[in-house]
């Protein structure tokens, strides 16, 4: 499909290049000259494209070859049928916030990056709870004793955070969610902060613990390590062709929440 798409786009007069999603993070390609990244795959493939495109302000179009496809815009057969439509100027841009994160040990920065969906600080292979102290804007708020903590953007609110009964946020909202994973004899509430908040997660543990970014990058952590995160100055940009009010109807359909009208209003025909 990639080769065919490149040929057809070239025939339409576009300059085209392609890379495997597994190579794109390490690519030295000049993204600054790219107008649109077309992701052929599932949501995970699109997440990689967004992280690469965001520093250059490049919009992304997700073509779904996966299963659920919360983030992708168009199904593969539809894209193949009308490829010219989906690289036209007829769509609109949806902008979503990203997370800037840093991994610190004894005040020294070990790693940093951006996240589209979420950050997860969680126990390792041994099933023992960890303590994660949460501070917001420099004020200590709560210490969760749990399997871990998820900090989710609105984009990530329909991912792991949703499985933990976290809040579902509109994709263009400017809020972050802090959701505990299986809390034990401790606070169980999720917290919402505004986009300007600085969140610190301080780990206390005698067991394995790690940081996972977007479900794709894993970093080992130690007792006393800290992860800080705040809203990035960068934005995720998605090219959309659906109506601007698409989100909640699509969410209901993907989650199979929709109930046929005849069940909700069985006597409607008699009105």
C-alpha cells in the first residue's frame, strides 16, 4: 500500500518520501520541508508520526490499517479509493496539547521528550505496589499507593486512562488527568489540572519501577526518581475531514455505547 500511495501522490504532482514508523524517530530526513505526514497503520503508528511532526508544525493524517482507530481519520479502503481528496485543502486542522516530560535522578536530567497520549509511572514485573507522590505547581497534593500513575492528555483520555475509569476529555481541551492504577488503602480519585500546571511524580519503592511514554518507550526508574511534566509549547496537528462535532458520536460508536432510536423511543411512530 505504501508504494502504491507514493506512486499515486507523485502522479498528482506531490513530492513524496516514505519511511517505516520504526525508523522515523531516528530519521535525519528534513521534516522542515514536509507539509503533511500520512500515517498508514493504527493509532500507534500515528503517535510516532505526531511526535516527529510536532516540532516542525507538520499536520498528520491517519489512515487506519489497525483495529479500533481512535485517532486515525480515514479507513484504508476509503483512502485508497479517493486518495486525492485526503491530501487536498478541503479539510480542517485539529490541534491538541502535548506533554513535555523530564526524568530526573538526584536533580540530574536523565531523559526528556514529548508525549501525545500519556506518561505511565508503574511497578515492574513484581506485583508490589509503589508509592508515587504527586505535587502540582510545587505544592504536595497526595501520595498514591498503587500499581502506578497515569498522566494523560485529552488525546490519551480514551486510552489507558479510560480503562482505569479516568475522565474522557474533549480532544481540544486544555486539561491533564492524573489517574491512579489500582490504588490500595489510599486516595482513589483521579485529578484534573489545567494546561499550565507543572506535575511532579516522585517515586518511593524497593522494587522495580519504570516510566512508559505513549506505550512505546520504556525507561527504568529507581527509588527517589522524579518525573516532571507540563503542557508542551508544541501542538499535535491532525488533518480532519469529518464534521467538527465528530468526537463524541465517533467515541460512542467505537465504544459501542450507541443505542438504536427504536429502543430509546419505542412509541415514536405513534407521536
